[in-house]
C-alpha cells in the first residue's frame, strides 16, 4: 500500500520506497523464521554466534557494531548465550577493561549445524530474484547504507 501522505512528489516517492523496503525486509525475516533453520536461536543470537565463528573472539561492543545492535541489547544477548553454554566471557589479563566473548565447543557445534540450514533458507528466499537482480539489489542497498552512514 503506498503512502497517503500529501507531500511533494519527492516526499511521496521516498516514503513509498521506504514502505516497500520495510515490508520486504519484514517479509524476508518472517519467511526465514517460518523455515525454522535457527531452531531455538533469535536472529541476534544467531548473528552473534556467526560473527564469533567467522571473526574469532570479540568484545560485546565490537559484536554490536557488526550487528548494528545497542550495547544493552548485546549484553542481554550475550548473557543468554552464556547461560546456554554457547559463549564465555574472558577478561583480558593485559587490559582488564577488555572482556572478549569466545565461542565454546558447544556454541561452535551449534553454529556449524545451524549455519548451512540458514544459508539454504536465505538462498531459497532470494531465488525470486535472478543473480543479476540480486547483485543490483545488493549494490543499491550498499549505496543507500553508505550514503547514510554517520
């Protein structure tokens, strides 16, 4: 549904485009959730485990920057992952302000089991676009993001 805002043509176009972007992102998220590849993980927990799996130990703030999540949100996500035994905090002995988050063996096993299923689900969701369209969409989204990075 397009905007009902009675603004200029430029405002209406921007609002309509924003609505389409938001709806598409929400639809993709819902479709991925329905596929159940993440099992018992939230998207933020999955993102945290995946980040640690690919980049190694990082502090909570660094993970938050990668996932575009607030510090408070990351603390809660990491607390919950730690309760499940999937990550552990280790204070840096050389700089006690630094508390890197590490994957545990069970956290690594979990992400190694879940990641291929999530990748397959994402590929399936994006199959509505041909490769050239996926590339074009990626390029446009990068341009939008970089043009508004603070």
